[in-house]
C-alpha cells in the first residue's frame, strides 16, 4: 500500500475518532456504536497495511490508545455526573417526603 493511501486512511481515522468523541460527549449511543465499528474496521485495514513499517505501526498504536483513553475518561466523567445528579434528586425527594411521612 502506498504512503499516500496510508496517510489518507490516517486522516479518515482521525475524523472517525473525533466524530466518535463528539457522539460520546452528546451521549448519542446508537451513532457512537456505528462509528466504533467503522473505526475498528479502519484500524484493522491500517494495521494490516502498516505491518511492514514498524515505526508507523508503533505511532498509530500510541495514537489509538491515547484516543481510547480520552474516551474512557469522558465516559467516566459523564457517569460520575449522572450518579451525582441522581443522588441530588434522591436527597431532594427524601427531604420533600420527610414531612409527609411524619
């Protein structure tokens, strides 16, 4: 595979990563799943094409792991926020219901 084709695939991968990150941020799970599957296929093609070039392969692997790490951090932050919101609503309901129960 030519270097220009590999570079084009890398650009496509970067745009897929950004789109996936945007979907995760907006919690569009259905679209995120579709993009994750597309990204997986693109990664497989790129890794197969770059297997004769260890330096590119190492760089690509590092970039991919960094992207996955950022997505994981974003998902954890959203999960913590949802849990905090739930606990605040639960406390508010308990405070509202306390005089009724007494």
